[in-house]
């Protein structure tokens, strides 16, 4: 595929030598744990190619249209290390120093997002990097991705105290991606789409001694909501293609992300007033069981007391899922 200045393609044997030179460059690799020798660089390319075969997408090799020069990669990969937001699809890039400062990472990143959202129907794409990597963070912002400091994390692949262990996380939901420009556009009270952010987030999780696939299948079905989400009412029905429930707040509409292989259970709740709330949720495999994680975001005007009450209600809902599934 092509952008204005780039060809984004599968890897060729001739790409390996210049890619190895990039990976051996200490300045280019300053925000990675170490430079790579030729063997490690080639093994990385092998993993990239395996990712294409497994997922259908991957980290595309970048070639300049004007010169035919290989300049690195940009694309999508699945992050599977243990964190509050994984498994997730990440957009990432690595360009030669000669290609820096020309907007090429942003150009290719925008195309990668477009493929992820439009061709593969991904509900969300993330990006992350060491907190001091100002250049990559600038690309993430130009792509319209949103950073919430409460979601920063310590990368589990790096030991405590390592200079690069603290990472920042940026997110972009499919609904917030403008297919015409590749930029975000806003919508009231939907943090996946709006530039305004909640003042505080809490990640509430619970271990469930059932396989992740079983938990995902159960929670992803809107018809099961009344069994575990007490705040959404005692019944829900499908009306004209929408899941509608009668809740203590009146009639609400619940929309789940499309079913996906990444454990993403994000959903939107629309009140009768038209206000729309985005609720990030994940199921993360953990041995024979899994962890179910809900991110609660404090909306403007919500008091500390009410926020604690909301957190308690979410914890009760998660406990209900565990009770229902572990009693089967």
C-alpha cells in the first residue's frame, strides 16, 4: 500500500542489512533497552513476518517512493505482556535517523491506523513508549491519540529502577478516528473521542478461575448484563438493533464493541439525555484463569464520595461475574 511519500509493504531479504545497521545505532536505539546485533535484528524481522501470518497485519517495511530507499518500519502489532490494558493492538514505528523530522512516521502511522480500524475493524489501537521519548510522543499526539497520566505503567520486561521502565500509554478508539483526515474528533462525555479527559481513573480488577475465553464470551453478550451489572437495570432487550435497558437513570442504550480476539470488552452507555459514557474493560488470560479489569473514569463534577461509591458498584459487578461463572 502507498501513502503520499511511502510504500508500506512486506519485508524483503534486502531489508535486513540496513535494518540491522539501524538497530546497531546507539542514538536511534536510545529509548530501547539495548542495541541489537545482526542475529537479534534478523530474529526481530522473523517475528514481524510471523506476526503477519498470525494476525493478517504487522509492522510494514517502509520504502521511500522518491528514492526506493528502505527507511525502517511502521505498523501494527499485538502487545501481550501483562499490563492493565493488554492484550491490545499497538501502532509503532522505527525509522532511520536520515528519515527523522520529515513527518514520515506520522504519515505511515496514520495509514496503519486506517487499516486497523477500517480493514480489520479494531475497536481501539494503543501506543506506548518510555516516558522520556519526546519524539515518539509527539507522533502519538499528531495521530490524535490521547494520553491519560493515570494509565502510565512500569514495563514488566524491564527490571525495577531501569531508566526506561516507566512508560506512557496513548489510546485511540475507532469511533474517534476520522477516516477522512486520520485525526480525532470530539464527542461529549466520550473519552475515547473527546480531547477532554477525566481527572482521575481507577483500574478495578478481579481474578476469575475460569478460562479467559469463557469469561469473554459471557461478558461480551449484552443480554447477560442484567445478571451481573445491577446499575443497568433488571432487564434489557434488543429494539431496532439497539440494546435498551430501563435503569435507575431512565432508559439507556448499551453498545458493546464488536467481538474480537484481544479480550476487549469496551462499551458505551447512552443516557436518555443523550450523554454518552465510554467504559474501557478487558479480560486478560492468567494461566488457567483470567483477570477481568474495568477502568472507572471520574467525570467532571463527580465528588470524591460519589466516585468511591461508583468504584464500589463496579467492584460489586465484577464480583457478580466471578460468582456466576465460578459456580457453573
